């Protein structure tokens, strides 16, 4: 069953509504541009609107697998998603600014809770800025753990023990 497009925020909060469903990535214009063409993955979303924590919020999970292209080697790989959402619903810009320090606010306009847009936004934010497959990620992590020294900073060639040099100098003076 597909995820609802939108809901009325006031009704969702009043009834503590639960929304669950699937969302084909092909229905998400911005997200479709980020994945490998020719694939049409499906995201699964489970969202709950309530006031149980003392403030209005939308929380839940989004799961799925997206085909991304590794920017390092060009291979296509599967990127697993398992996102936890916890958004504080705010109904004005002043309330949004106040909530920024302690929560992730979501500004509700015209009492509309745009569920599909929220899921798409959260998935876009969770995608890696520079997608890398596991083998490239391992190479990058290994290189970061063991950086090669530039030629001018390479370890010096084996040097004689300074005490042995001093001993030779003293012996040559005798």
C-alpha cells in the first residue's frame, strides 16, 4: 500500500495517527536524480504523529535500498537505508527558531503534513555526499589510517648511532 501524499497536521496530532506504506523512488523527482537510472527502488515508511513527548512531533522509520554509483570507481552498489526520524512540528517561524537548539523542527504551513515530501527530504539528507562502494571506502579508510609521508618528510636513511660516531672521533684523535 502506498504512503499517503499528505495529511492535516492538526487531525494527525489529535488522533495520534500512524502512517505506513511504500513510496516508489520514481515518484520522488529530486531523489530519482541521485540514484542509478533504470532502477526503481521502493522505500518503506512508518510514521507516527503524536504529542506524547510534550510537544507535537512526527517520528518513525524509513527503510530501503538504493542503487548508487561509486564516485571513485564508477561501480554501482546497493546503499541500505534505515533512517530514524524524529521531527518536532512547529507552526510558525518564531517557534521554528526556538526549537532549533534542541530538536529538528519541521515548519507546518497551512496545516499540511506533506508525508511523501518529508520522506524524500530525509532520505536526501541521509545520502552520502560522495558515494563510495565498500571496497573504495575500505581503501580510503586504510589510506587515512596509514598516511604515506611526502618525499621530503620520508624517514631518514639509517643513521649511525651518535655515541658510536663520537667514540670514533675520540679514537681518531688519540
